C-alpha cells in the first residue's frame, strides 16, 4: 500500500505541476491541444513507413514483419481496452474533482467521459507501433520513439488526459504485444493466413488492408464507439 500511495502521490504531483502551465491561455498550449486531438498527424507518418517497407525488398521478410507488427498493434489496443474495462475505474486527471485542475483551453469538459484512464490505450498502440518501426529499421525506430513520446504521449499527460503511470502502463502493454507478435515463430504463425489471403485474392486483401489502415490512422475510434455502445447495452444505460 505504501508503494501504491507513493505512485499515486507522484501522479498527482506531476498532474498539478503540468496543469500550472497547461491551463495558461498561450499559443503553445493551444498548439499542444490541437496536436493531441489530431489523430492523423499522430499516426499517418507511421502508416506511411509501414506502407513504404511493404514494397521494399526483400518482400517476403518485410511483409511478414509488417503483418505481424500490425497484428501486434491491434492486440495491444484490444488488451488495453480489456484492462480499462476490467480494472478499477480511474478518472481522467482533468475530470478528477479532487485534483482541482483547470481545464486547458480547447479541451471539452465532457471528453473521454465514461472510460477509465488506466492504462492508456494510446500508449499501448504507439508502443506497439514503435516496436514495428524498430523491427523494420533501427534509425526509423529511434525517430519513431522520439516522435511518439514528444508529439503523442507527452501531450496527453500535459493536457491532463492521462496520469504518468497510465502512459507507462500502456506502453508496457504495447511493448509486450509487439515483442510477442514480432518474435520469429509467432510472426510466421500470424502472417500465414494473411499471406495466403494475399496469394489467393489480392483485391480482397488490399481492400481489407485499406480499411484497417484507415481505422489505425483514426486510432480505432469506431471500435471505441462500438465498445461504448456495447458497454452501455450490458450496463442497461444505452
């Protein structure tokens, strides 16, 4: 319990300290909120890299990595959502009345309501994405890690949408999913059905891939909405 209390105290201290700056009506803060809400800017560069390496020789090895990595990304998102549902509910920092944070300009007071803050599924998804980038190219992996930390994850903590440990826990989930998905025996097992589909019916494979990539760029927002509806139906509140 002492360790839990210490972690909670650190989370609250970080949230309050950042809010002293994030609540100011500055151009920098408005820019952070804008970037934080722009899913295309977050994910599109990574999708571009994955598509680029899909057509970079040696094709079989590259494509197997891309397929396995994308599967790991979806698994990371799915596990993150399951944990958010099953673990004790944790309110978002800017919605936690006990913290008394000032809502940053441009952040809606009713945003992200109903979903637990722990763990961060954004962190889970992007940790898995960065894992794929490292598997494709170490230099691109390093750039992807910096991009994800500075332009994706840090703004979510800065704007009060997540506590620091939410992001760290989500990153651990995504990193584990990436490692498991990209391990050689598992990657072969994951890739075989998609490789067979590609060989059997390329138009169907690429049509489904386009839909998946569109959802990935949108951070699986439709899946989140469907999950919210399902959650409401189960709870009898929809």
